C-alpha cells in the first residue's frame, strides 16, 4: 500500500480574489483530486487531501506533512500553475519525495511541466487511473512504461507512455472522496446561491462542441454521462450526509442528453427533497419540455454561455449558434420561470470597441437574472491561444509563470488585449458592461420585486457590492 498526499495548491485570498470577486469568495470542492483519492483508496492505497485554498494552508506546513508520504500529487489549472510549481518545489527541496503533477495545465503543456526539475511525473488526460496505476507500479517496483497517460524522466530524456483511452463508462469511477475534504468550509457563496450550504456535483464528462477558447484535452469531445441512478446516489449523499440545500451541477453542458435529464428530474421529484439546483447548458441543447422538467425538479438557475453580442465574433470563436437562437432560448427559459446566468466575454481575438458595445447592448436586451463579463484569457492548448501567439498579439506567452491569474471576471491587468483596443480602453469597457447592466433602474426594480426570502436580500446585497467594487 502506497501513501499519497494530494494537494490543492495554497493561494492567498489577496492573490485569488480581485475587485468584485473578493465579495463573493466562492469556495467549491476540488472534485478533481477527490476523484483521484477515491480511485487510490479503491486500489488499496492510503490517500490524504490538503485543500490549500479552503484550509488556507501554508506551503511550509504542507511540506512538513509531505514527509510522511511516499508520493505527493498536485493538480492545477493554468491560472494557478505558478503556485502549484512553488508548492512542488518547496516539497521536493524539503523532503525529496517524488512529485506527480496533473490537471488541465499538465495536459495542455506537459513538456513544460515535466521539464521542471522538482517534478518527477506529469499526468495527462483523465488522471484517476493513471495515478493509481503509477502508485501501484512504484510501490511494487514494477516498470512504469506500461502506465498510459504519463510523462517521466529517464537517463536525461523525457518518456511519454502514450495516451490513455477515455473511460467509456464513467459509472465505474467511485464517487469523489469527499470524506477526505474539509466539507464544512465549502458552504458556497450568497452571491451565487441563496440557499446554503450549496454543494458541487459533476454528472458528465466531455463536450462535443468546438469553441476556440475552450480546452477539451482532459475529457475530450465525446459526451459521457453518469446514469441517472448514479446521479441519484451522489445527490442522496450530498443531501443526507452533507446537508445540501442547493447543488451546483458543474457539467460543461448538463442537457446534451435530454432523455437522461428528464429521467434525473423525474427521480428527483419522486424523492421530494427540500433542494434547489443550478446547471450549465448551451442555448441550442435545451427546449421547453426539458426546461419545464428542470423547473419542476427545483432548478433555480441555468447558466448559458452567450459570450458575444456580435454575430461576427460568435462565428469566429465557433460557438455554432445565432443571436436569434440565444433570444429564443432566453425567452422560453424566462417564461418557464428559471433564473438565468448569462456568461459574456470581453476582449476576444479580433474584437473592436463596436463588438464589445454590441455585447453590452445584447446583454441588456436579453436581461438575464445575473450577467458576468469575463476578460478573455488565452489558455494554452486552445485554438484561441495558438491564434494570438501566431499573430504576435500575446506579449507574454508564458504569463502563468509570473504569478497567479486571479478571478478573471475582475482582472486588474488583462492578460490579452485585442490589437484594435488599448488596455485602458478594454478595462473601461469591462467596467461599463457591469455598471450599465446592473445599474439600470428597470433591472434594479425587477430584482427588488423578485424578493421572496431573506436569502434573496443577502444574495442581492453581495452581488451589488461585487459590482460597486469592480
């Protein structure tokens, strides 16, 4: 039995949250490493998780703990890669223990990750079984060359063992090891949910769509979903053991398989839980029957990625739908009575001031319950990243090595600025988007009239403070 310490890299609040994001400070369970821990335990290994963000752990404290383990695993998205590197380096220097690095950043640019002298193994793609098989092989002193999805060093060279096929039946994965997480610290944010505690759930993997700014390398383009029965098992755990009053379903696109969604909704109604939930969907993957089923099962919010109000930009980022489709879906969703979170992006490649003005106007026309305007950030591994590197528009190609990229709804210094806009102009347009959307008298009156509970007031107050501080 190998012992493995899994860490979510520690990041200080001042680095993680900027501007309005500091008001919400949403902390969600790091389900990725919790899945890894569950598979390790299933294979007979001992796992422990330290969530450096939720527990506000120091790198020094984690390094002291690491000396009691055979291996240390860390995972990071590109935004947090620098802090993950810092933690891995400190652990290696303090203990000499072997370090495994996985997650979106390792999958996007494994050559950079494995080149770090303090990292021994880089895991790419779905990492649960790769890490478990690696731990088993190392413990038994067996060759690791047969462990698919792995980069490692040998005799001064880098070895890649080959891609690991995607899991076809994701029901085989045990439920994430939430018992190893400090669940009392993940209450959610009143700016996002009026019913706390709110818990997190992932019911599917893979997205079949082709947006230029999204990296699909970890889970691929093939949609694979948990069965409704498995989803119910996990929801029952969240409601029963972890006292969930709300669940955030974080699938890229919850409604790809409409029959599955209808079955899940029916099963939720049969259980008669005192529970609300939210999910994310595309405007072209949902219809009125599904919306009515979601509403009857307790769905309070659906998040739609609109991105832009310019059809030219929508086409350039390969969203695959028209503005008229967005209008149609928003109208039906609002008529059914489900709240909408509209996701918009400013500063996309090729955008002009006029394009962003169109996005602001479109957001106000659509009138979602909540609108977020995110600065475009080119993530490595995406077509959009390759595009801005090729056009020489990205001044710092490895920007993630300079520090943590905080919540990119409120970046003070955008990573990327389209060549037809100045940085100052982009920041001003971003602020204008928030102020002009939320400070409309009609919108403010609509929100006041929607108050039904004390929780609504708290949610509204947090949201208002976030806007003011943006």
